[in-house]
């Protein structure tokens, strides 16, 4: 005879599996197919065609201990941390001004921040008529961010 506790646990386990089967990305990750899950996440966009936070997009990174804000192009996110080609947000205006006038200035750096310091990562997007920082760079310098990074 089967105890009720065992049957209840079995039904709970089946319900969890059913819920997980609805989440294709979760199943792909559980199956050890991380590259397929990454590709699905990269392809997922909203109705305006915008992509998620993926390598190659401009992002804002908020850190703690000490509190810092950085802007740049995302290189990679993994369990260890975040790789970013960018600069401190406080230096953004000076950097754009220097690029626009061909003045010498400390440029972008390849940065790594351990995950325990990361408080928030958000895409650099325009909102409410205010252009994103990448768009501000393009407007003020006359160069696209992709062209600038290609140099």
C-alpha cells in the first residue's frame, strides 16, 4: 500500500515538471544546451524589435560597495561577473566632448565587475523623448557608436 505522503509528493513533483515544461528556456538550460537557450533569449524581442540585454548593446551598470554607475557596451555576463567596455558615468560628458573636438582624453576601458557588486543592469534606451546616452554620443559627435568602436 502506498502512503498518502508519497502520493502527495509525487503529484507535487509532476506539477513542478508540468510548470517547467511550459518554460522552454528553462528546459533547454536544464538539458545542458546553454547555447540554444542563449540563442532563444537573443531572438526574443518586443513588438518594436528591441532585443534584451545581450553582448554588444549599450548598457548602464549600477554597482554597490562602493556605489558606482558605469556606461558602456556589454561584453559578457556570466556567473563570475560583467565584462564591459566603458567608463564611469560621471566622465561621460567630458569624454563625448573630447571625442567631438578630437581632444586627448582617457578613453573607454575594458572593465570587469564581480557579480556580487552588480546591483542593476539596464539597456541604454531613450525614454519619454530623452535620447539614450548612445544616441547623445551620436548626435554630439556625428559618429555612430559602432563606427567609433571599429576605429
